[in-house]
C-alpha cells in the first residue's frame, strides 16, 4: 500500500491506496498497450475520491489518416467501479491521440478521471479498445480498497 497525505493546517489525514501497473494486450499481432494507476484522495471537506491515470502507448494503436495528410488514433475506454454487484461509478468515453504527421513517431497520450466513492471495497473494471482495429476490446478487473482517513498530528513529537 502506498500512502498519500493531504495536509490540512491543523492535521494531516491519510488514505491508503494501492498503486497498480497494468499492461493490457490484445490477441492480435499488434498489441494495444496501456498503463493504469489509481490513487485515493480526500476533498477539502474530507470526502474520498479516486483518480485514475491512464497512459496509452502511442505506437501500439492504429492511426487513421485525416484530411490534410496527418494521422490520429483513438481508443474507447470504460471504467466501472462496482460494490456488491451494484455499479457505484462508471465512465465511458473516447480518448484521441495527438495529431501526428508520421506514424513512426507516435507519441504516448494520457488521461485522468475522478470518481467520488465512499470508503469500502470495490471491483474496478477497465475495458479499452482501439477504434481503428477489428475486435480490439480488452478487459481487465482488479480489486481496490478505499480506506477511511486517519488523523495525525501536524508536527512531529519532540
């Protein structure tokens, strides 16, 4: 577990979270590769939320030619948090790569999403697909735990 501290002038609170590194691969000759991490935080009024950070490896997706001769790729993403078979948070969206002029120089691209979730145990499901590829869907599930905040003094004893 990795601890992320949020400093309040009178006290510091921690929410423990796991850091997950995920590489997703398809069954096709070329793989779509993405790295996913997540962290839990508190808002200023001490309500927990989760941030997901997704990085797509630009050379692992298919690029479509745009008018004018440049290229752009796109992935479809769905992130779902469930608790006891009840959906507590879901986002489905398309994420576009930067526009490039040479696919050999494809750049990685990133995304950040936030989910307001109560403390507890969740199943996070990530589904990612390359829009430019046939049957490109990749799905993975992972467990995450959002813990309640713990109070600490703002200064070290001594």
